[in-house]
C-alpha cells in the first residue's frame, strides 16, 4: 500500500508492506538479508525507480519478536535497503514494515496512473577481512589456470593472501599461467585499488537469479526494452529447463524458483542495474566460496574435494532440489556438502549455472570500479554503468567460474557441472550468449 500526504510541492510518501523469507540466520560468521527496492510501473511505457529516504523506515509488526531483532540499513545512494537479523537468530522472518520514500523525483509526474511495486532479493553477507585465493595443488593450478603466488622467477610458490583492497600487479603479487589468452586472460597488468578484490565486505545473492525474478523484471520494462531483454527465444529454451513465457499481457514463469538460465551478459547486467546491484569479480567469487579458510587441494565451495556427497542437484523435472527432500533449515556447517552450500551459506556456486564474473584477465575487466546500478536502464534496456563490460565478445572483461549443468546426458568432468573453487579454464572468456547453462549472480558492496 502506497500513501501520499500533503500538497504536491510538499509531499510525504510512504509504503506499508509485508516482508517474509524462510531460513534466515545470523551467527558469529555472517548473516543473510533481503535487499528491497521500489518502482513505479507505467505499463507499456516502462518504469521509474523510486529512491528511499535515509530515515523514517519502521518495523510495524514482527511475528517472531522477541527472538528476532531486525536492522534496516539504507544504501548510501538510496537505491534500496537491507533488512537483516540484528542478533543471532535461525528461522523464518515475517514482518510488516513502513518504507519512507523520497517524493522529489516525482513532483511533476502523474503517479496516479502508475502501479507501485516492491521487489526483494535474498542475499548473504560476506564480511570484511583477509582471505586466500588460488589452488593448493601446484600441478592443478597450472593445468586449470588457477591463481597462485609467484616466486621471483614466476613459478608457483603457494596460494595468494589478500589482506587489503590495494593494487595488485599480475605476475608479481598474483599470477596464473594462461594456456590460451582468449580463455584465461593475458596474465599481466595492474588490478587497481578500485577493483573489488574481496577484502572489503559485500553482499552476494543467496541464489542465482531466478526465473520468477527475471519475469518480474521483464514486466516492468517498456515495449522497446523488453524486446532485447526477453530471453526465452530459441528452439531449445523450453526443452532445457526454461519456463518464462508471455501470455499477451505479462511475462510469467511456470517454475519461478528455478535458476534463470539462457541469460546473456547484457541481460544479467540490465537486471543488475535495474535492481541496484553489480557484477561480482572473480576474486570475490573465491571469497564467497571459501571464506577466510586456507585453500585445500581441488576443493569445492563446501570445503572438500568430494562432489558425490552433494544431494542438491537438478532433478529429472529440471528443478534444482535436495534429492532427499530436506529443507534448508537443516543447512549447517556439518551439512554444507550435502546442500552444495559455500562457507558463507551461498547456494549453488558450483553445480547449477556458470557464474559470470568480472575477470582480472584483460584490461576491460581490470577497469571495473565496482559501481552499483542506480535502478535505471537505457532507452533500449541496457545497463548504464560505464565501468561495466558490455556485449559478448572474445575479450570483453568477464569470464566464467564454478561450472554449469547442461543436461542429464552430458558426462561429468573437471568443471561440469561442479568445478573446484580455484579452477578458471574460462576465467577470461567473454564469449557465449544465451544457453541452458548460463545464468548470473550479483553482489552489492557492504
């Protein structure tokens, strides 16, 4: 419900809504959260992003109080806000909240013909602090182009310790041995201070973009924007787990919780800009997987080299589920491998869809400054951040990590569908358009 009070030149605007999510937590390591943001949607004419005030937000009802205490943190740019447990907690969240909206951008706009919509995305916190990146097995590090700490002759000396966001020199502070530049990168260059290296805290999506989330995104776009961002064309879309369709009035997803495959890079970046998030770097990917633990040889995000214990897989119907039917409420430090969860309880960083990350492997990727989306797309539906790579090319600033599931008949190997954390055979490859194994996961600096 949206409320507007006062005269047009002195409006007070706020919204009342319910917010719920399951299996929330806060422990000594990190916590989960929901990222909320708002839009005015004008039908075929598209949307306008709604900025939030820095203050004035309230919890009106908390169904799990006093066990659950909630904190609200508004992003510095007002694009959205985080709702998260304030103290140690494990369980569901059900709230009624008041959002305070900045009406200034809409002073001369007829919002009465618009529909007001609020969107939420589940995130996991990755705290500020040191971590390690790279592969503990020196042979596999060279074979799969993993990061390592070089000696004075450029040879493998061990894994890399990241203890700041300071500049890194590729080949001196961090190295890898590219087999083919087009796939792994040029193996040189400076990673500037502005490039997010993972030391600084950030929030990462708990799950990959879901098909229901992407359909909701499409439903806010103008006719022109939706033409380029509609991702369900092609002969094999519905045969390969895609469920988004257009019924003549709106986009719907028959399986809204299914990971959204068939995303191009530009699709994913448009979604990122629209929701106020940003792409993840490949250094942040390793921290989201491993936390601050020292790397183990050939390990997966759940902390060992065993992929046979994972019960969260794509089933015969094409859904990513726990094959034994267990709830994520049973996820713990002891059951991470079973659920395919990372050290920060991020789900499916290996075994679902390939994770597209900003690469350190070329100058376009290294120019990334970590800017966030502002909620607004270009006229034709593209992200507008000038430091984000764009388009599909053979040298475009991003690459692939984590492996991807294609179909049941495709044999398992070293990086399909489960890839060890440090392996980067395609870490610098910016090719590949929409396929059944390509999706995306986004982050926001804390």
